[in-house]
């Protein structure tokens, strides 16, 4: 599935919720169900600091695709992190760099990405794109060498 | 206790609004307080009828604004019982007031190897300016320790005061813990060694009367916006002898007597420290706010808030897995807590959805969070318009949070 298709899938799921309570209960459940990031990645090096909540993000590159794992110390943040991973993980670098991630707005969670929230999510998205950019550069570098 | 709440709340228009479809429960007063109608009206009248630059023109409006501005200084003098209006300097807020002293005092009186003493429970605004000054002067920043309850270690304080200590800067009330510090005792200890003391009063002035002469502090700072006044204005009180001996902080208009390209002589107090066009409107708005709380009675406000704080502590204490952060014997205005199993950010997010405004995070006091080894707290901070019903709504909201996350 492309990024856009995955985003649409999430938007459809969220349309089922009548009120904010259901929505947040779902996000909290998601947060609880996300497997913890391996201990070796839950260190300073992978920490994206927010003013309030912290996020740890790890990325690896395999067969032209970027795979992310991440978690947060706050459960709501962790749930939203899970959604971002569902959309972006396993996608080619170029698509990650170009992703607009409009779904966050569409499912009514945009407030969590505002500067004032300072929960690390905005920095996390930036960091995901930077990883994608770095992997893409390495790839281009390889090709240049081959040429 | 005798505050007439229905009437008081009507004076604060914002308290009538809804947030996320629910009536606003505003419990973030330590961050900023809401403004009574009278303050907003004062700002409007100033700009509609009095606006002009002060201390400059001979024209009618300029004189009228100058008189109003200087009358506000008299009001502030009365509010904190300063010795004279010259000891009242208007600033942008507490932060600027502390920066002024850290900059100007340290330039003159702090030499390489000297020490500045602060405490473990300071707001970043009462840490960073001293850090910068110490770096510049090659001096050392020392810290009075605190205990698990969030009370200062007075023995530690005594031990740290020495010949090299040039100034002590401590908060009157902790913004993150609510602790009321024994500032009078600290001032006495410091004065025994002839060391001046600055008190950060940002969280004290909203809650109880302050008498700078009775405290005998050398400097005292507070912010207008935390005492129901406008943002962007505050006060530095300083004893005349100190202010006279300190060099100016900023240069510009107003603070000069005579300027030539070879030499400038400076104005007398308080103008020496008020460079540039001051924030006249907000000074007048702050004056109105101070008169407003004086009118209600500062003792009455203190007694009412004290009762409300005790009520909040007892009601919150019944919640499962709650842990209070800061349990000092003497507290004012603030109750800070964490749930052992729920991140403060999660708690704050759900409370916000319920229309309840609290602050979550480190409250610009990261060293305190490091001390307690927590990422932050949930802080409910009270104002004179808050009610027991609002505390009940907070407790219900938190019970809901527990249901959702537990």
C-alpha cells in the first residue's frame, strides 16, 4: 500500500468514532499495543526530546525501503507514533520525504503536532524525513560509484 | 472566606467562555492569571484618551500620562510597602527584573572567584541570568539544597553563606511545588554576613500581602500578569543604596541626564533603570489590578485560597496512585502531582478535552524534576476566582483519566 492509501485507511477507521472519548480510547489502546522499542535503541542517541513527552526513534534501510520503530513515554503520543509508523514504515525514501501526512489533520489530532504541545511528535516527523533523506543520499552515492 | 464568588467571577469575562464544548475550568494561574474587566477598561481608556509619551512633552496629554504613570509607581510602593517610589523600577516582568540585577549588580560587585547563591527550587528565570553573570565574572553559582518534601535545607543555606558570597537569590514561593520559603530567615542569615538578598516574588504577590521593609530584602521582583494585570510589565524593588551604587542596565532615552559623544551622565532613580519609552498602558493596567486585589482584601484572598488549596489536596489525595510532588508544610497557590502509572502529558491532554486548564511538564524548573526523577508534573494552580466546584470537576476529570489509562 502507498502512503496515501494507508492514510486513507486510517481516516476511514477514525470515521467510525462518535466522540473524542472513543477516539482517544482507541489511540491509548494503540499506544499500549505497540511493541516496545528494543532496549539498545532506547538511549540518548535515538531520543527526540520534546518539552513534555519524549520519543525514541530508530530507522533501518533494507531493500530500498525504510523501516521505523519508535516509542514514547506518554501513551497518547505513543499511539500517534504508532499511526505514523503504520503510514511511513516500509516505504521508499522518496515517498517518505514527500509525504504530507494530511491524515493527522483529517482525524482531528493536529493539535498534538503544534509547537506549543512540544511532545516531540513534530520533531519526530522531521527526523523520519531526515532519515529517509540520508538513506536516499547513500543510495544515490552507491549508484554514482557503480556508474 | 468572605469573597463573594458569584460577583467576583462576573468581573472576569473569560471565565464565562467554553473550551472544547465545556465551561472553562481555569487552574493555570501560576502561568498567568485572568484579567478583571477593570484592568481591560483601564487599558482602553488610556489608549482612547490619555496616550502620549511621558516625561518628555510639555503638552497636556504628556503631563497627564506622566502624572498617571508616577501615581502608579506610588501605588506599587504602597502594595509592597517600599520605602520610597524611587525604589520601584518598572520592568517587562520578573524575568527582566532579575536580569537587570544579575547584570548590573554582578558587573559592579562580583569578582573572579566570588559566589552567587540560589536555591534548588528556582524557576529558570532565577537560574540562567545568574549563570550568565557568573560566567562573565568568572564566579561560581552555588545552590541551597532541598529535601524530599520540597523544603529548603536551612542548615545547608547557613553553610553555603561565606565571605565569597556576593548575593543570594531565592524564590518566595516555588512555581512548581508551591513551597513558601522562609525568606525572612534566609535574609537574616545573609545580612549577618552583609550579603544582599533578591527575592523572586512572582508566585507570592498573587496570593498574600508582601511587605518588603518587614522582610528587609534588598531586591524583590514580581510580574503584573500574575497578579491579574496585563502581560509585559513587572516590578523590581531595590533598596535605594543598592540601586544608586549599581551601573545602568540598558542605555537609551529617559535614563540620561546629559549626553555628549564623549560622556553621558545618568538620571536619578528610578529613571536610571528605565531606558526607552516605558510600557505606560500596562503599568496603569497593573496598577488597576493591584487596586482590585487590595479592594477585595489580600488577607481575605490569602485565607480563601488557603482553604481552597487544602480542599484540593484532600480531595485529590483520595485518587488512586496519586503522588504529590512538593509536600512542604507551608504552601501557596499550587498543587503539583503525578500518577505513578500515567504520564503527565496524557493526563493534561484528557483534562484539556474536558475544558480543564492545568499545566503539565517541567514548569520551567527542570532541576526540580531531575531532583524528583520525574519527567514533569501535573500542576493545578489557584486564583482568587476558583471555587470548590471547580476542584470537584478537576477530581472527576482525573478519575476519568484513571479509567482511560489504567
